[in-house]
C-alpha cells in the first residue's frame, strides 16, 4: 500500500546573521546555504524513510531551482509526481539571528497555482486502502477537493492543515487530523488540548492528534484519549519536528502499525530531529527508523 503525499516543495535559502537588519540596511551574513524544504517535501521524505512506497505530488517551476530540487530528492522516492509549471519554483529566504530566532519570506507561486486532481495522475492512482497526506500549503478549495476525491475511493486521509490560512479547515473528509497546540487553539479556540481534540472530532475528523512540543502529543480516537510523552533529549533545533512527526506517523500507519503505536513511534522519530540542527538534514535515516520499529516490536511481544 502506498502513501500519497500531496503538497509543496521549495528551496530554502538560509542566511545566518548576528542580528536582523533594520529597514533600509544591507547586512552581510556570516554563512548561507541552500536546501530543499516545504512541508510537503519534508513529510514525503520522512514517510519514505519508514520504508513505505511514497508517491509525492508537488509543483516545481521551470528554472534551475527545479533541477536542484530534483537532484536533492533523488533516491528518496520516485519523482514522477513532480510537475513543472511556467513559473519560478517556490522559495523561502530564512534569516536566522544568533539567538536562533528567524524571519522567513516565501514565494509560493507554484503551490498557489497547483491543482493535483487536474494536473497529475493522482486521481487515477489512488486505490482503496491507500493513504493520503496533505498539508495547508495548497489552496483550501484544492485541498478539500483532493480529500473528498480520495475518500470516495476508500483511502485513508491524513491532514496536517499547517500553515493555517484564515478559515478553519474543512475536516468532513479527514480521517486523522494532526495539529500543533497553537493551531488547535486557532481552529477551536480551546486552550486545553483534549477539549480541542474533541472539537476537531465534532468538526468531522475520525481521530485527532495535537502535538505538544516537549510534552509529546495527545491522541483522541473515538472516546479514548492517549497522552504520549515526548522522549527526553537535549534540544539543538526543533525545526522540522512537526513535519517528521506527520510524515513518519503516516509511514508507520501505512506499514500497518495501529494508530497509538504509530503516534508513539512518530514521537520517538521527532525526538531524533530536535537533537540535531537543520530541517530535512535532521530527518532520521531509514536505519534509525527501522531500529525504532524493531524496538517497538520487541516491547510489544
Ligand atoms: P515545528 O514547527 O517545530 O516543526 P510543530 O510546532 O509543528 O513543530 P511540535 O508540537 O512543536 O510541532 O513538535 C512535534 C513533535 O516533535 C512533538 O509532538 C514531540 O513529539 C516532538 N518534539 C518537539 N519538541 C520536542 C522537545 N523539545 N523534546 C522532545 N520532543 C519534541
């Protein structure tokens, strides 16, 4: 069974500076680098490293950036689902100061224009029993249409509606919704994660996960609440933890792990990310994820 990840991909250019520039100022960075990012790509890579068959559908531009992205994703999964548009590839400029705070400006022409049902073979490829993972980077109407189309054929839908885009996401075609605590509050106005998760179920989701940073996550399925503590680690850089959680969770579920165990494994995978720098660079390897599954299997015996 494959997992279809549908979303965005971009080039992240990161500049490290001592302090943020003031308006009108030009500042030299102490260091800069290019990498592949975008929530869709991050989650697709994380899912693939659990060992499942990933099909990633995302838009690229027609420029050298598209070739760079293809080159970096080569070997993670099949790249047939990447389509090219007569636009500049999506790109984020990330400025990080010495305190680790960041400013981000993104160009999202490709994601804003992307309609996977019309432009890719997604609709024909999805089959009963498959899994679909989406995020909040595409237009809300497009995301909703994909979720509905995929639900119709009997696939399982997972939505991580981040970044939120104003109106609360439609959850009526969503099996499992994953949000962080801030997003849970923004959607439901409930500061308490359990009450927020209950509200997400009232809005249509069959199960809800609220990630709680260093506290782990809360899973609500039916009437059962499972509070899963985080693995204690020395924090180096938390960026990418949410995407690795979502991508790995989808991968583990697709591999046949039950919901609660998939969430426990995802918590363990996300802890590996916060213990090292970078986003995609910090994503656990196939070997690391396989070790986590072996340990979980041994503990379940
Ligand atoms: P980000 O935006 O930083 O990628 P997020 O805000 O989407 O993440 P979080 O709830 O902060 O989501 O983190 C996702 C998961 O990562 C948590 O459920 C937890 O399992 C793990 N995690 C995050 N921070 C820590 C931490 N300090 N120690 C251990 N695990 C952590």
